[in-house]
C-alpha cells in the first residue's frame, strides 16, 4: 500500500460505498477499493495508435497517482495554496494486476537513503531548474523537455514569468525551505533571485497581478508593466499578491531583514494590502488605491430579482470570497505577524474574521457566497458565477475562521461554524458531494449550461461546462474534527504539524529520488486529468512542472530536516 492510501480508504469508507473506483485519467495505477482494503495494480495504461497497452509504472508514478486520487477526494497534498479537483470514474469491474515492483518498493522503504544522497539529488535538481529553466529567477507553470515551450495560464511569452501559483513565488518558497533544511547558500541565492523578480514586477499600487513581463529587465531597463500597465490592478485572485508577499517575507527574514530591496518591497506590499481592507474587514478582488469608507452591515438577501437585476460591471471592487481570497489573505497576515511582530497585522486578521461573521447568510442558509455588494447582498461576478450560496467557498471560510480563532485566541470566530456545518451536511448530493451553488432561499442546487459564450441558469446537472468546478467533495468531517479540537483548546494548531510532514517524507523520499533523471529533471507525462492552468497537452506528452518540482523539493527538505 502506498503512502496516501490509508487516507483514501478512510475517505472512501466514510461515504459507505462498496463499488470499485478507477481513476483512468490518472492511471498508472488501477484501484480496487473494497470495504476494508485497497488493492492496486502497478500498471500504467498508455494509449497508442493500435489501442491501449499495459506497461510497468515507475514508483514515482504510483506516488503521483495516489496523490491525484487523494486530491480528487479533496485531501490537501503539498502546498496549502494549491488544491486540485479531479474527476473519478466509477467502474463495475476492475482487473487487478499485481506487479513484482511492489516488493522492490518495500525493500527501498526499509533502507532509507543517506542524507548525503538526498542532498546530492536536490543539488542536481536545483541546478537544472535554476540554471536552465528559470528566466532571471522567475518561473512559469510548465515547460516542454527541450524548454522551447513555456506555459502559465495559456502560452507564456518568452519574456514572461508567472506570479500566480504555482509560479515564481511557489518555486521561491520551496527553495527557501530547502535552504533552511540544509544551510546551503546556493538555495537561498536562488530563492533571493525569485524574490527579486517580484521586487522588479511590483505595481505602483503595491501588489502584483498574475504575471510579469521581464522584457525591459533583459535590456537593463526599469519595469514598465508590459502589456499590463505599471499602475495596474493589484490582485488577490488565485493567491497572486498573497503568494508574492509570502515569498518576500520569508526571504526577508532569511536575510535578517538586511536586504534593502526585498525588505522595502515586502513592507510596501503589506501596507498596500492593509489599505485594501474595507472598514467591515472584507477585501476586494483587486485594487489600485486605498479603498473608500463604506457602511458596516450584515449579510442579507437581495430585495430585487437577482436573476436579471443588480449586476455590477466592476464586481471585482466588491467584497470577495471567491478563489479563497480570505484564506490566502489570512495566511499572509499570520505570516506577517510572525515575521515582523506588532499589532497591525493581527488587528487586520481580527477584522477579517469579523467580516466573515457579518458575511454569513441568515437562516435557513447559514453559509457564505462568492461576492457581496456594499449592502452585503450576494451579487453576480462572471457570467457563470451567480448570486448564490457557494458550498466550496463556505468550506474555505470555515477553515479560515478556524485559523483566525486559533491565531487570535478568540472563540467568537468559532460560533458560526456548527450551524454552517449542519447546513452543508443537509446540502449533500446523492453521491456525497456538494454542488458549487445553491439557489438563494430555495436551496436548490444551481448550475449553468453554455451555448457558445452565453450561459443559462439551470437545475439540470447533465450538461455542465467543463472549465469550472460545479461539484466539490465535502470536507465536513475534516472541518468538524478541527472545530472540536479548537473548542477543547482555542490555541491548538489547525494546520498539519511539521513533524507529520517529516514522517511522511520518510515514506516518499525513495520514490522521489528514483524518478529524478540523469539531467536532474522530474519529467511528467500527461494522462488527461485537468491540470492547473489547463494546458493543452496531448495524452502521453512529456513536460516539466513547477508544481511537481516544488512538491518534490518539499519532500526532500522535510527528509533532510529530520
């Protein structure tokens, strides 16, 4: 059994199903899940012109497949800034082929690699990624093995690097973690290079957008903003500004706050973030200057016909919860308080918690929506994002409230959670998942149909657009466990302990090292599952992934920290 399978089994059994599950798109492993066990065939399914053929899967392929299945069940693996929503296909009959590779994997586990061997491996991996892949210290999501093709959310220009995770900040944070695990200055230098890319691309408004055009830098010129103006919108969307600030703060601390450019950029960015907080504690999706004053009122239902009225073109200026804006901001404020001390970041965190208390909708739907107007009524965002109760954002809010309660020691932030969890339990679909949206007041699951560029509301889930997550796994058990722990001890940590990551690294390290090739690369093959950024790969196409690079570096860091 691989390292993630106990968690898979526990989640699977909690749904009471006895069918077999196959994630064909994240093969190489075929899973047969019974009431008390999980059998795996160490077989990958590779498509060819003549059909489907079977071949041996590498140990790291097994690990990645297991991680994918855990991700599908919404168990978090690796960076907390990242989550995957994969699709499971249910089969009635699964043929399980047991490979002799299993015994080999077990023997490798029994003899952990020497720390010197792990250090040598990460030296090669970092050397390749920072010297061959990086552009002036910056990164995008994916690269072809020959490095001629670069992808972020879509094709990346030759001079562009990505801020949005898993781009430049994500790689920099993993490099900084590796420096702390080893003390090797090479890794700090690489993390510093990534941080300096963010210094270069910081907007006049103090934050960042999704990418940076380094064309002027390559000519020795100051930042011009590329196609996005230098005075453009600082963004909290998809963790853009929070991720940048988190890297800057970590590198600032590692330089003992003596790297002037990085220290000033971090301070300026944090000051801008504080000025983007509305009086009620909420945040917009984007900003260009300090936000104006607004009345502080609790959430309430729209008094007009929300289907046809009340749309705001500039919805991005309104209170936003979509894409875990509040969770990412909370993580940033907690790290700022830990890094620089003082009261202002803790006070901002507390105000954010108070906003989330205000944003909880009244009974009988005591949960949260994706965005609200000045009157704290749910509003439209994009054409496929209606005013509605948003189940996954509600789970993210609960997680954020737990974190705020633990950090501040204030039990007020736990009070909305029990009613919200009971409500979400009542919303479960027959398959145990949650719909993304539930209609205001009627509580019917709400979906969209797409015809060309036009979207239409529907209660029918049989023809959903495939570019958006319309159904999400329930995290009720996980969140309820955290709540019970904090109710017993308000100061209890809600995040996974570092010792747990270190213990897990002992199970994973051998297979991580086994998949590193002679050039120092972790090569992935596209298997059809949806990836962040939705790159257009062919089935079986090879690529380099910054996300995989960071995940494997983090495993090595945890192992070397033992």
